[in-house]
C-alpha cells in the first residue's frame, strides 16, 4: 500500500504528525510531508479531518455482524486455581455488555474445575460454558484452541476477552488465527464506540511510549487480551447465572505436547494486584536497609512493599516486586512512591492506583505529576515520621 | 536439523525520549536494531546447528533497509537470509504479518524448527509466534527459557511461568518463542558481517508475487485490526504539594488520608 498527501487539501493542522507512531510525517512549507520511515500503518489516514491523506487501499465494506451477540471472558485457571485477572475481565465485560445490551459468558475449561463456576457467577458471569475433560487438565495450547474454536463457531460471540497473562498471550493469538479474527494485544482500556457500537481497544506500544486505539471492524468476535491489574473486579452477590456443560471428544494420542513437570519457584509469590496499599521505593531509598523501613510502614498499613527496576537491579527487592512496564501493573487504593523519579516505564504500572503519594527530594521529579499528594523532602526523615504519626493516630 | 529464525528490525525504543514540551516521541537519530528477543532466537539456532548440523535461515518481513538485520544475522552464523519486502506488505497487523511469514515458510518448505522472539519492542504484541504456528498447523511452546533436549522428532523445553516454569515435551516440527533468559547472544563476526553486505551474499529478496499472495491478503488491506488513533500516554493528576516541615507535611497528609477513608 502507498500513502500520499493531496497538497491542496492539506491545511497544515499537524493532526497526522501527532497520530503517526513512527514520527514519519513532517511539515514542509506548511504542508504535511511523508518521510521514508513510513510503514504505511494508516494511523494518519484516520486522523486527517481534511481527507488530504490518501491511499491506494481499496475501500472495504464492513460485513453484517448483527447476529453476533454476547461478551465472552476466558476463565483462566491452573490446577483449579482461578487467575484473578478473570474476575477483572468479568467486571469490564459486564460494563461493555450493559452498554451493548448483551450478556456476559465465561468459558471454563479444565478437569474437575466445575466448582469455580459459582465464583464466576458471583463476579458477573450470566452463562458459563463448562468443558471438562482429562486432556484439558494441564493447559495445552492446541487442545484449548480446538475446544474454544468449537465454542466460538457454535455460539458466535461479539466480543471475546482473555487475560494478557503468560497463558493468555500463548492461547489468544492461536485462537484468533484459528477462528479467523483480528486480535488486539495487552489492552489497558476498552470501551464501546457510541456510533459504530464496536469495541475500541486502547493499548500501550513502543514500550509504553505510545498509546494506540485499535478497532476490529472486519471480523467477529472482537478479540483482545487485557493487561492484569488494570480493570476492576466487582463482586455481584445477587447475580444469577447458568452453568452449561459442553461435551467434546479429545484423545490423548492426538496431543502434540505433554506437560512433563510443573515447578513452582521456591520464593513466595506475591500478588501485588490484590494489595490495598503499596509502599514502593526507588534508587532514592539507598540500600536494602532503607527498604526494611519501607517494609515496616507497609506492614503497619496492611500493605506490600514494591519498587522500581533500579531497586530490583540493586538487589534490594526481588524481581517479582517490580512495578512497571516490565514488571507488574497494580491498582491499589494507595500507592506511596518513595525516592522514585517517575520514569514512564514505571508510571505504566502504577497509574491505575486510586491515590498516589510521592516523596522525593527533587521538586521537579516527574513522579509529582502523577501524584495526588506530593512531599518534597528526604524520605529517610519523612517515612519514619509517617510511621510515628500513623501509629499515634491508630492508638488514639 | 533445519531451523528458520524469524527476525524483526525495530527502532531502539529504549533510546526513545519524549519531547517535554509537546509530549511527542523524539525519533531523530533513533537506531534500527534487531529486536532483542530475536538475538536470543538466532543464538539458539546457530548453537543447535553447531551440534546437530543442518541449515539455519533468517526470515524477515520489512522495508528494504531491514536487510541490515539479515546481514547482522549472517554475521552471527546464519547460512541464508530471506527478506520479504513489498509496498503491499506495509501496515500489516499480526493477522496479515503471520499470513505473509507463513506463506514464505511454506515456500522455504524444509524445516524442523522455527524460532522467534517472544515479543517485538515496537508493536509489543507477542502474537506473531503463536499465529505463525497456527497458520502452519504445528505446535508451539512460548516463553522458552531452556531447550533441554532435542531429537529428530521431539524436544523438551522449559517454559517460564509467572510463578515458576513447566517442562514441556513437544513434537517436531514446532515453533518456539524465546526469552532473554535462554542464552547470551554472540557478537557477529566482523568478516562474516562484511561478507554479508557483499553482492554475492546468500540473501534472497522476495516480494508479494514471489510468495504467491494477492495484495488484498497482505499489508493494511489484508489486516483485520487497524490503528485508528495514537496518542502520548496521559498520566497527569491534580497534584497538591504539601507544605511545611516534615512534621507538618506528614500531619497534613494523615488528615487527608483520614478524610478519604484511606486509614
Ligand atoms: C525497556 C525498559 C523497560 C523498563 N521497565 C521498567 C519497569 O517495569 N519498572 C521500572 O520501575 N522501571 C523500568 N525501567 C527503568 C526506568 O526507565 C527508570 O530507569 C527507573 O524506573 C528509575 O528508577 P528510580 O526511580 O528508582 O531511579 P532514579 O530515576 O534514579 O530516581 C531516583 C529518585 O530518588 C530521588 N531521591 C534520591 N534520594 C532521595 C532521598 N533521600 N529522599 C527522597 N528522594 C530521593 C531522586 O530525586 C530521584 O528522583 C525500564 C526501562 C526500559 C528502557
Ligand atoms: C502502535 C501500534 C499498535 C499495534 N497493535 C496491534 C494489535 O493490537 N494487534 C495487531 O494484530 N497488530 C498490531 N499492530 C501491528 C503489529 O505491530 C504488526 O503486525 C507487526 O508486524 C507485528 O507485530 P509485533 O511487532 O507486535 O510482533 P510480535 O508478535 O511482538 O513479535 C514476536 C516475534 O515475531 C517475529 N516477528 C514479528 N514481526 C516480524 C517480521 N515483520 N518479520 C519477521 N519476524 C517477525 C520476531 O521473531 C518477533 O520477536 C500494531 C502496530 C502499531 C504501530
């Protein structure tokens, strides 16, 4: 495909420059000009209000999908334990389904997992497709893909959400290719477009430096993987749901992979996504001893300690406590950032906190831009003072 | 053991900076590199070839300048490079990319193993590996951190999980997506890399017709998802800076935490 500018139509508004993820549009004599870097991704075409950006791509008609109904969530479980992201997806799915006036269903695959159905219902699932079979006991890509393909083809959902976990990011692309649909990766925002009634899927790309909104107009279901820790789970104890058993035939002899062994690493896995309070530290904490003080504050407030990549690299905290683009995303009630500069890769993991407190000795540190309350000062003085006043307040 | 390695050329996003005034990306002078995960895939392929023999092919779809990535792969010891380049391939989503790569692999025909990176640092989707595997109808193992054993018709690999790992037995041919933990990539040999830039270098360049695809099946036209908008991430909040000495600031803070029922 080729993209070009109709110079006469261009009014030099620069919207295309803002839209280009590759920085491949420049202004030349007040008109847009496309550079060699262009990958023809088409983002600018959509952005141009003057219709000055043209392509030789054939206009495509959008098929009629009015028979496609329902928002589906893949219920991720391993060894009978439900992944928390499933509940977060159900929360979001209910919101989308309410807007579309459709239902939420969960797909529960495994062996001996039927009792998880009640949990799924209490978090908003109105229908559960339960598929139990010995070959589904361990997660295996091709077996799960085959079963989901059958369900999608039979029940024709409109939207299908999968957690962007290790398992989800192994499974979802395989399923999307198999059923012939587009897939948006690792979304952090989902909403229904009021005009087209399609799912607008927003996700970070370029290592969190760019946010892109993606539409899935030409195939159904509209499929997306969703970043854990970003959406909100909501318990709905009055919700009613049906569990529908779905029979399949699969044979162990046909399986192309076998799980030989599952090894849990010895360290206690911390699930920061469940923490209400997170006390996070960065380079400014100074040493492992400094983190002990943060840990004490976290413990006193009933929270968990976490940190930046620098804190992990220095060996002050284990890597499973890293917050950010290459660590975990969290959404606690309270996030206390101590001696953290607020790099974009760090912010990517904590921007969904409800309240943020920042403590930094540099008043220009970017972390203050994302904080609700900022304190300029030495954390080695501020934290002990917080501890003292917190304890005093509790004893009152 | 014939191995195909999927290699993507990407802008070095670790170098990308934001313009503090406009919030836009500053891309001037950003280098193009081989996607970091793919270096580990290349290392694993060359390493396996050294023990088990066979041929290693690097396959990349991209603009003409992506040939640099292929030359670097040859410098690391890959035998042959194939660049898929055509205006028609531009603007592809992962659906169209996996189709295009899949078609090229069908044309290469001979392979026992396909290695690719888990995730590219620009598109960041981690979808290409599983989608190519599905197109070719072969099994996949993703997040591979160790290849324990490999025989004619099967391998055993370790796959990284959030809380540990799994050991998986997988029939061949198969596709593995690999992560940095797998190995330490070697540096390209200077002489080999220079030879790779010469005219008689073992690099093939294929366009849409060469792999037998219609322009409507590839690139933006063949895509099912489309980027409709991009913007700089918004992270700003209404910040209130607390004033006074440490005691006063913290006292002030405690009041606010109580007001908002946070403590
Ligand atoms: C591809 C990529 C992925 C990345 N992923 C992540 C990620 O997932 N998570 C992550 O966190 N980072 C990530 N990073 C790294 C990130 O870019 C930053 O380098 C990192 O977050 C900075 O950590 P920091 O804030 O601890 O350190 P610095 O940036 O060094 O900041 C230290 C801060 O502490 C303050 N300070 C010092 N002493 C004191 C004191 N006594 N009292 C109060 N304040 C003090 C300083 O003023 C400064 O603002 C990634 C980078 C790349 C390139
Ligand atoms: C801002 C933005 C957002 C996007 N979001 C989506 C989205 O949500 N869904 C979607 O379908 N598409 C999306 N795309 C398009 C997507 O980036 C392209 O399809 C790209 O060609 C492949 O995806 P990736 O870079 O994410 O690769 P990944 O799937 O992350 O790459 C994994 C591995 O596959 C191999 N590989 C990937 N691309 C190539 C290649 N061209 N040649 C050889 N090997 C390769 C490499 O080994 C690589 O390590 C987006 C593009 C942009 C610019």
